[in-house]
C-alpha cells in the first residue's frame, strides 16, 4: 500500500513539494498558530492573495479578522472562534471584505492539525469565493418570494372576481361586478369593460367603475392602432400603455398607466377589460400575468353565461354588408351583364360550392353565361331551369371561394342581391361563431365593405312536429290529399306501385289536375326546407 504522504513506490514526499502543492492549489489556504497570542496567520497561499487582494507580507502574523466588516455576520464568526477554542472543525459562509473594500461571499472551512501527542499545533483554513453562487441563490429566493406574492395576489383577486361573477344573473351584472371589484383593489384607480360595435368598428363601454368618467371619453375607434384597447383586441394579448394613451382625461393626474385585457374564450372575443393603475410602474410583468389570468376567468364566466342562455333559446346573429368590390363574383357578374342577380341557395359537389341565382329578364341567359365565362371568380356556369319566370343559373366556384370560406367558419349565406356595381350580402351566424371574426374576414377579402346591419335573434327550437305543422298550414286540402295519396301508395318508391292515372282516378280528377296539385305540394315542401326567403 502506498504511503499516505508518499508515492506508490513508498518514497516520501518532500516538505517543499507539499508546500508547492498548497501554494498552487485553486482554493485559498491559510494556516494559523493557536499557541501564539491572537492565533495569527503563519501561512497563506497564492489563491488566498488572489481572492482577498491582500499580499502575504502584510498579513502574516495577524489574525484574519481583517477580512471582516460591517456586513459580516457575528454569529458566523462566533462559530469559527468556538471551533478554534475547542479544537474542532467548522464550516461557515460569511460576507468578507477584499483589500479594496469590495464585499464577497467567502466559504470558510477550518480544521485542527495535531502533533504526535494529539495537541492542536495549527489550524488550516480553506477559503472559496462563492459570491456568484450566493447571488444565484438569493435571486432564486427573491423570485420565489415574488412568485408567492404573485400567486397570493392571483388567488385573492381571482377568488374575489369569481365570487362576484358566479352570483351574477346576467352578462351586464358580470361586467359591472368585474369593474367594481377591480376598481376597489388598491392597485387600480379605474376599470371599464367594452365591446366592439361591429357596425362602425368602435369599442364602446358596457360597464365602468372607479370614477366619474363619461362614456364618450372611453369610446375607442378601432382604427387607432396605438391605443392599448385596439392593440389588445388585434393581438389577443394584454397591451400596456403609459400615462397618456388610453387614460381618460378625468384620470390623467391619478393614473399611472393603463392595461387592456382581451376577453377571449376558445376563439370567441367577448370584449376588452381595461384598467388604470393607481401608481406609475404598477403594471409590471407580474401584474400583466395577474391580468392575463383575470381575463381568462372573466371570459370563461361570460362564455358560461352565454352557454346557459343559449341552452334555452336558439340564438343567431344576422349580418348584412354592402360590397362594391368586383372580386366578389356576384358584383362582377351583375356589372358585366348590366342587370341584377338574386341568390336562391347553394349546394356542394365535393369541395366545390355551387350557388344558384336568378337573373332579371333583361339580362338574358346567353349574356349571363358569357359573363360567367369571362369572370375569373367563376369556374363554370349553367342554366338549370326557370324559377318564378326568371332563368335559374348555377355557378360553380373554386374551393377557396368566399362561400367555402364562410362555410368553414360555420357561417351561412342568407342572401346576395347584386345590381348596379354593388351587392347586399346577408349572412347568418349560429351560436358560438365569433361575429367580430366573421366581419373582419369579410373586410380582409374585399375592399369597399360596409357593415349595414348587426342583429341578434333568439328563436325557439323547431321540432319535427313544428316543421310538419308549418308545411300543413301552407298546403291546400287538394294538395295535401294528392301528396298523401302519392306517398302512401308507393308512388315515390324506386319501383312505382301506383301510376298518376290511378291516383287521379282515386281522387276523381283528371291526370293533369292531379299532377298540378302534386307539383304544387312538392314545391311547398321543398320551399320550407330549402328556400330561406319563403
């Protein structure tokens, strides 16, 4: 076995080699003599000089308390003192001072060196600069404390707001309660909640609290790109402004900034919540995190309220646009034929939308087909037949066309009336479809778009019995008899079990009269299902 202080061949290491190893060690090494008064330093290595900035010639013979200063913890110095007095080892971390006065964190380990008799002859000390590690640890502790504060604030504010919105019985009550709870918090001086008026693109307040501010002062045109409210709606994220932009004049002296929070839930925007801070600098990164959580909570509450309301009634949103852009195929066709086109319905053949239109008599079928052939927005066109003494046309559009785009978003076309270089486009949005997103999509596709109507309608659910009753009201007795006889006799089976002559005889009418009643009845049934204008 190799000697503890030698090489593997048993040769002892020289004292000079040991001292050289200590001199060149990467950690500070000191030795003190506790048998002499004040336990002075008798050895320091090069690393100790580098760490402390002191030269050995000036410190040998002195107690190492010269490293201490105002920020040195006395209780940790006492740990080292007791270790020396009792001849034991100790480890502490304390703030020491370099020769130039710079404070650093020093990890100090001391251990006794005993002679052959077992008495303490020296104390060896190891010093390591752990300032960077301590800074990292302190940063982690501060961040943890900040996080704890943030979580407590989030929990407190969300609990307060959640309690308020859960007890609210209407959307208006939710919005009012949210604003009142925020305005009551010490962080905020004022709060208001607004929604976009889709007709004119203006954000108007629906609720506000915290001060006497006129509604007009809170109204924000949607084309003011630098306003926090507009930025929040466009980006879908919290937008912060300084004490100028977004702060009502009545609060200019009291507000320390403004933050706008979009209220979005699964793609649907319910509005924007805006708060004015009570102090400058309050709307920091942590506070915006709180507001993001708050925005999600409020949007979820609004969605839950809307879902409950829609469970009791079938709601649809009706939109109407005036479009003057010839990129819309109906405008282009009406301009080319110098006539009018009226939407009658649509079907899909694979992914290709096929739209049906009637054209006024002055246009002429050949002229309409020629215009469709020349239009870049129409893939194909054909004359289907006559409807109400006007020619019925079907227009095949590309899969990426306007109707396909709308259908992908759950939007239905209710009407397209094109004439004189413009078209009135009427759309219906079922519950759950974001009306604002639909409006923006239309404006993205076409220039010269004006939203002329926005209306929310609640319709009671229609049952199969209701549908049948509606049809019965439209049929005459003769029409109902002809339709019922044809159905019950197997007239509509793939292998027809009764002829028109037989059914006419059974009704006691001529064959021509029977078919006249039957076609009229069939038309009314189909109209109830397909024709949304009827």
